[in-house]
C-alpha cells in the first residue's frame, strides 16, 4: 500500500510541477510583452512597481522584496536613475543608507504598469466561474505559504 501511495504522490507532484511550469511560462510571456512593462526591462519593471507601492524605499528593503543581491539591484537602480525614472538619496545621518523614490516620469510608468496589469488580471479573474473564485484565491494563498515554508530543492537549486 505504501508503494501505491508513493507512486500516486509522485504522480501528483509531477502534475503539480507541470501546472506550475505552465503557469510560469504563461506569466513569463505576459511579463515579456510590451503591455506589461511600458518599455522598461523586467528587472526595472519589478523595481518600479515595488518603489511605487512603497513611495520611498531603502535599497536594502528593495533588495529583499525583489530577492536580488545589492550589486545586481544597484545596476538596475543606476539604469533607472540614468533614465530619470527614480531618484536616489543618501540619508543625512547615515550615508550608507540610500532611499529610492520615483520621479514624475517614473510615477507615470508605474501608473501605466499598474493600470495595464489590473485590467489584464481583472479579465482573467472575471473568466473564473463565480462559484470558484474564492477557491482559487484560497488555493493561491496556500500555495504561496507552502513556497515560503519550503526549502528550495533542499539546497539543490
């Protein structure tokens, strides 16, 4: 009986992996489209969204939110500064502390990204039967919690 249960669990895990792979691919294609990021790179898009949601954010907090090391994020922020989409300010008390905020041009791109994504996902959510919407939301919540609790491939990533 344990062998059968193990086989079913492996089959389910494989199917689950396939669903996640397809979901990642479909969302990845969305992210690569012009509609989603208004002419900036994906890395810049993610940074703009997080900065826009926080208004003023430290480089360290942004690094945590995006799960990027500081050197990678610094390059992205430098490109955004050079494009006049964000400003970077040193704290007057601690010059190691950097605060990042959107410029007016950055705010416009942020608003365009948010509007486009809200419209897109409203359409997707609208196509889910009403009787299943709560179930989908609960399932996504459970999935996110499970991902947070898991250890990425037990160190094999």
